[in-house]
C-alpha cells in the first residue's frame, strides 16, 4: 500500500509492530500499539516524548487537519511501518478532545442520517431530513462532521488531490490481504468507528478493517448497529469507572457494539479512569503480563546510543516506593530495562537482586564488578527508582530516577538524578520520561 507521505506519531515496541503486521490476533500487542498511537495524537509531555523517539528512529511524519461543518476541525494521523521485506502496517489515529473546536463538536448532539457509498453521497445523506424510521441509521452529528472533515471532504495533495478516505479504500480493495488499523480515544474513538463504517460502505471487506477504541461513546442508534455490526472488526476497550461509554445512551438512544474489553485502572491512577494515559498504562501492564518482564518487547526505538558500542553492565534496578506504588514496581523496572537495552549497543543485566545501595555495599560492588569484568563490560551502571505520595495531593506522586556509573576499578565516574510529579503521566510513564531526561 502506497499512501504518499505518511504521519507517524507513535511510541511502539518493535516486536508488537511486527506481531501486529503478521498476527493481528496478538491482542496485547494490538492494544498497546493502538493505545500508544491514540496517546501520541494528543499534545503534552508523553506525546512529545513518543514523537521524538519515533522521529529519531527514521519514521516518516506528516499531519492532516481540515475544516468542516460549523467550525468542526477534522484531524487524523496516518501511521505506517515498513518492514525489511517491504511489507507495511498502516494505522489511522484520530485525536480526542483537546481543542475548543473539539468541545463544540462533542456538544453538537443532534442526530444525522448515515449512508451512501461515495463522499458526495455521504454529504447528501447527512443533509437529508432526519426521520424516526427505525431502520434509518442515525449518528451523532458532531462526531459525523469530525470524521467527515478528516477523511471524506477535502482533497489533499498528499493523497493525489483526492480525499484520504477514497485513497485508503481504493488501496484496500486493490490489496485484499492488506489491513488498516483505526484507533482513537473518546471523540477519536467515535471517529474511528464512523470511519470504518464509511470505508465499509465504499466496498472494503470486514476483515480488512480493524478498529480499537478507548473510552469511546456510542455513535449511533439501533439501526446503525444492526447495519454495521460485523462489517468491521471492533475492539472496544473500556476502563472501569470511565463514564464516557454510556454518556449518549439515554439522551440520544445510541447503542454500543463490538467486542468489549473491560480493563481496571491501577490503584496509583484510579482517579483518572477516562484519561488516555491510564489506558496506555494499562496496555503496558497487560503487555508485560503476557510476555514477562525479561522477555518483553523493546521500547523507545531510536534513542541515541550513549554507550557508543561499548559493553555496559547494569546492576539490579532498585526501587524505594510507598505502598500504593509497590504494585507498579515490576512494570517500572521492566520498561527501564527494555529502554536501556535499546539505548546501548551491548548491555548485560545482572542476574538476581541486590542493588548497590543495600547493606553490604562493598561486597555487592565487588561482586558486580567481577561479573561486569567477566562479561567484558567497560562500565557498570546502577539505577534506583524512588517514589512517594505528595502530601495533600490525591493520587499524585514524586518519582526520582537516580543513576551511578562506575569504571571497572570501582571508581564512581558519573552520577545524577531526575525527578518529576505524576499527574500528566502515570508512574510507569514517568519512569520513561525521567530516563529520557538522563
């Protein structure tokens, strides 16, 4: 599939992307990649970190937004990964609510008719008089205008002066073995569902359309569900306590459908069940639960290699966390290990436990130095993650990442620490943010 210039704003594990291309039934990988894509579509510290890592890895980046009906601004991110054998995995991510125009889009609660097989017909059906005929698919007017503006209204130079939706549909019909993955959070998830329905009406078979939404509201009435259920693959991820999933059921009579995946937020982030960072946090946990901390996928591709090819020995990563954060510790150390593995051309991790700051510092230091020399390492590094709740701040923590570097004679040659508050990031994500500052 050749889509011209592509947008790629995505934090990914390398292996999940390969698994996603080869085996979409690998749900932990699918959920993580889509969650990361949905988060990266927003502004803020974590999305900025994710974009920088992917740009450094050589991914092509472009962005698209087009004005629509009554001030609606449709935005989407078209993401692609090319494998060494020439294969491609395509992902369309729609941002959720973060602009004033998005708020007004959400508040436009009128119902609009949904149907047609071409962009011109889509607009004509949308503008017809809404009836109460039970077999007329009706959808949220604001969500429809958002999706319509993004993919099916304006001809874009990057897509050969056609709408992006037309090009995507043509490519999928021409390549029956190809798939496109559509994703988004909240408003973005609603747009992803409507985009898949539009592509289905343009003749794309169900098996080529894979949709994963996070905390997305229902988009249409019973007639919409009856017409489109089964016409694309829909994974609907819902966090326990997230109110958005039911917000439009009563006032508009809309219904959810698709395969419902129920997640539970960690104790350390339970205050924010609708936030996309919480969905990303849960996706990371589920990925490591599925594959194990020592065998989990490589993270943050494209980080500069500080070791410049030298062998690095990493002592056991220590944690000093309060009770609420204790359950996060295995995931914090796992993502830190993976990030270090990618960051250094050659790295050896110490077996077992027993960090350098524990009792018996000298004996522990000598033991690890001996292991580092045996591995041919030129430097040894020790990391410690500390964290505690901030007084009078509900579910907000101060995390610190400490680093000490030793030469093979046991001399301390470098040391440093970075700290940050959680809130805009979850504790697990904050560890990765702190490593990026190191």
